[in-house]
C-alpha cells in the first residue's frame, strides 16, 4: 500500500516537474505569462507531492511496513522512534527522496518569494530548478526507487547502519548538509536563468549572492556538525580524515567561499563577472559530483559503480550540466566582459583575486587527491590510495596564504594603492604576530608550523581590530558618540562588512583549534583491570567498573573511569562499546570531557566478555572546543550577512571615502 | 537591460588608449599568480608522489613466485566480515584480507585504526611468511566509511554478546 502510494506520488511529481520545466522555458521564451504561471504552480505542486511521498516513507518506517524494500533494508522493530524517523536519510534511496524534498522546498520558496517577478530570467530559473527536480524524480522512479515493494516482506529488518543510530547528531548533520548541498541549486538556477535571459543585472546578482549565502551557511554548519559527529562517534580522537565523503562537501564549500569573495569585487569594481558566475556554476557542479562520488559506490571500486544504474545516470547528468553551463557561459561571455580593470597590484581587488586563486587551487588539490585513486584504477588498473599526508602537505601552505590575505585584504584600499599608508597599517599587526610568537615560545610552545599559524592568527586579529578601530574613529569624528554607542550603529550600518569580520573571527578560532589539537595532542593505550589506573598528561584514569546495559536495539557495555588531576577528583567518564544484533563488529562510543582548554577523550577498544578488563585508549586534545565555537561563528556570520542592507544612493556608493565615515544618524 | 549594458560598454572602448597603462598591473598580478600556481602544482605533485600507497591484492600475491613474495610488501583488500580475532592479552589482531579471488590471513601486532571493521577496505604493510602476512602497519582505506552497508554485505548471524 505504502509502496504503491509512494510510487504514484513520485511518478506524478516527475511528470508535473517535467511539464512545469517545459512550460517555464517555453513561456519565458515566447513571453507567455500564462505558461510561466502554470510552471510556477507546477513547482508548488511538486513540493506538495514530494512532501507527501516523504510522509508516506516516514509512515512506512514508523509503522514498520517491511513490504517496502527500503524499510526492510534500514528499519527494525528495535530501533528507537527518533532513529527510525531519521533513517529516512540512512541509505541511498531514502537520501535521494530527501534530496528531492529539499530541492522542491527551495523551488517552492523561490516561486513564492519572487511571485511578483515576471521577468524572463525568473521564469528560466524556475525552469532550471524543475529540470533538476525532474532528474532526481527520474532517479527515484527508476533505478533509485525508494518505494520498491517486496513480495515476501520479512518480519523484521536489520535497522540502520549502527554508526548512524549511535548519535543524536545524525538528526541534525545530514539535513544541514542537504540544505547546503541542495541549496546550491538555487543560486545556480538563478544564475542560469539570468544568463539565458541575457546579462545578469546588479539586483539579480544580489539575489544569487543571497541564496549562495543561505547554502553556504548551511554547508558551514553541516560540515562542523559532521566533524562533531565524527569526533563524538567514530572514536579515533579526530574530526577530519580527508575521507572522500568529507572532501565531497568541502569542495563546494570552498568554491562558494571563493564566489562570495569574488562577488564583492564584481559589485564594487565591475570586474570578474564571468569568473564570478563560473564559480557559482562550479559549486553546483561539485555538489552533483559529490553526490555521484558518495552515492554511486564508485569509491569502493571503480568497477562496482556500474553494478547499479545510479552511477552512470549521475555521471551523465553531471556531464550534461557541465556542458550546458559552459556553453551558456561561453555564448554570453562577450556580453559579460565587465568594464572595470585592475588599477594596481597592491589593492583590495588583487587580494580578493589571490584569495580566489588559492581557494580554487585548494579545491583542485582536494579533487585531485580524491579522484586520483579512481583514475589510476580505471586507466592503469593499479590499486593505490592517496594518504592523508598529501592533503595536509598541500592544504597547509594554501591555508597559510589565505590567512595572510585575510589579514591584509581588509587593510588594503580598493582601486589605487597607497603603499605607505597600507604598510603603516600593517606595522602593528606584524608586531602583534611577533609578540604572540614570543609569548608562546616563553610559554613552552614549540614547533615551526604551529608557531607560524598562531602568529598569523594574531596578525589577522590585530589587522582586523585596527580596521574596526579606524571605522570607529572616523564615525566618531562626525558624531562624537562614545564607542559603545557607535559600535552597534557601525555594525548596523555595515552588516555585510561586519558579518565578514565575524566569519573571519570564526575561521581564526577554527585555525587555532585545529592547529593546537593536531599538533599538541597526547595519547596512551592500556589494558586495565578493574581498579587499575593509567596516567596521561596529568590526568589519572582509574577503571572503577564495567556495567552491561541491555537496550532495545543494542547491548551496551559501559566502562566507568574515574578521572583525577593532581590528586583532585574530576568526575567520571563512561565510554562504552555497543553490540548491535546482526553486526559483528561492535560500535564504540567515546566519552569526552569537553573543556575550553583541552578535551579528555576516552575510548574502549576492547572489553573482556567476563567483564574483568577493558583496553582503554585515551587522548588529550587541546582547544578542540574552539573548533565548534569557531564554526558556529562562521555560520552566524553568514546569517548576519543575509540581513538587508540599507539602500544607498548611487553617488554615495561610489565615493572612495567609506560610507561609515559619514554621520548616519546624528545624535540629538 | 541590454541598453544599460551598451552604455556601460561605451566608456571602455573610449578609454582604450589608457588601457596600455592600466593593463600592466593586471599582467603583473597574472604573472605573480602563475608563479604561485606553479609552486602549488609542484607541491601537489610532490605530495602526491610521496603519499601514494601502492598495494598488491591477495590474488596477485598468491600467483607470485616464492622469490617475489619476500621482502616488505603492501597488501590491500577487504577485511572478510567476521574474520577478525582480537587477542587482547597478546595485543594481536588476526583477520583475513580478501579480494574476490583469495583471502590471506593477516597477523598484526599493531592496533588498527578505530575505523577498522568488518568489510572495510584496508592496506597492510609487512612481510609474507609461511602463508601468513605479518603486518607492521594497518591502514584503513579511505573509502565508503560512512556509507550505509548494502544489505547483502551484512553478516547474517544474529549475535549478541551474552554474559
């Protein structure tokens, strides 16, 4: 029943989406507003139908209707309700359904928000969104059908992958990532629509920026949530392993970051229009490529991906998207060539250009490392894998360059350079960097890499603080407000600039957290009998006991470890090892004591079946929590950048004097 | 819209004589960028060639002549589901690494990474002696770690730990 209903819903959504896409393109081309209106209604209908299909799937999951193959694959009667509901995205077919749902949600939002926009570009944009929807609905109704019916339904299923039902974060991390990943379709569609209709106007570019920011915010938060999940669940004491699944998300994020920066040059200096639009197209293509990479089985082996039809279909779609977008960009490139030119090498726009270069280079590096094993296996039949040191080795120098630019960029003026003034402004930051390095050396911190990075962080922080101070000063000249009144007004008057600073601050915290935890962590591994202790970095860990805790879906063996530091008890941690029925390898749940300065991370690697001893691995990782906090700030920065900017008069916008130098609101 | 563009295009063509002088910063920047790109390309090339982990599969190893089976080898394959045996007193892990054709028993004295589990791809480094592979390092292949296993790949036995 459920499978029939679901299948009918997705099939009708497919036909309506296809019809809507044709109506939008044709209506836009022939200036037929009735056709466009029909296409928009199709967009809303598709949203309703896919939402209903998701509802059917969740119902089937919750009702344990094992006649639906997907439920039989990922559901089980023992799985708690929460994990049953979120197993909607636990495996391939369900995640494609969920993907389709999010895309239709975005489509409906675009239709509703811009219902007053009767332009050709908007008609085409909705058409593009419906075309992408059609592709996913096609996959859903054919090779990736989540609603396949089983003639002989089993009485119970295996439940979702234990790793996916081991942490509540699984309810948050995938939706965030999907919202970001799929969200890239919107700026892509808006860009394609505007390009198909002609030369994207300024307001159209602002719209693209806005949606790119939405996707970027979700991607940033999703990546951080994923790192948190990896840290809290996988039990290896780390949060990033350059796994292809991680790289697949990182690449579109990097390219979108480049887009957000290059768009500023476009809007400010009328340069780089083609390049900017290419970046947003590239981000979308990479998101489809990432889906292909993680969902086609190509990672397990190049030869396994042809076993299911999904791989070739995705590859075909990817090729088509790339071909069409490149074609459109090439056809329009003559019209797009922007009037602005670079006036000086030492200017903010060249800092942005270098930022773009480095971000794209980093993306290509990650791409190379991710696909090289696949290419090698496909072309020469050689089996190989690319080690994580490759990524570290290339990514770290690029990150250093990006950090440096983050400090220098906001200090540099737009347009012509005033080298003396700029170098004057960099004296204090350089001194701050030196001071920070000296302080850290005195504090016992060693290692060239970490010291260099910490120094750079101090440099960027000081340079940014200097910029804010100058903004504040020039505002106060006009208004004579005290700083605590001036600062909020300054922020409110320039939300985009300060949103950027906030995101940069988040990145600085991320860099500090990653550097410290990667460079100065310690670990120890011991097999402890009950009552025995081990020490690590000043912590004394005593195994107090082992307790079995049978739960509905698993058997949990908890080790209670008392933690003390220089004689004083610090509490108790209970890492566990979980056995799931039908899965031989147990899943470990680490226990982490999170603190601002350092985390204590305990993992049970093995346990005696008669509960006499455990093999305990302990890590001490400094400043890990800074990563989560920094990631949150990056997301907050993106949200702040979405706040509407007060309209400026064109004359003001073009002035060299920054806007904030003027008294915006004169105090009475 | 197109009319706006054409007016914006016009100053550019008028300003063409000036372009010779304004093109130079762009050229200089482009040169600088090219240098950076070459440096990064070299870095990537170096990084890639130093960090490629080549390995042979169990079938390849078994078809080799005994003389070619000696020395330090890298063996890659899939951990046969359910084949792991962990001896905690001796800190020794035994498992079977397989490819579609053959499987080889691997003895490891090093602790495998926590991601190591049934069915995952792994690369081990060590020596092959008397039909067994003695590993001095165990690498988990960066592969479908988080991807849900397909149902066919799940071991069938219903095994809880019982006290």
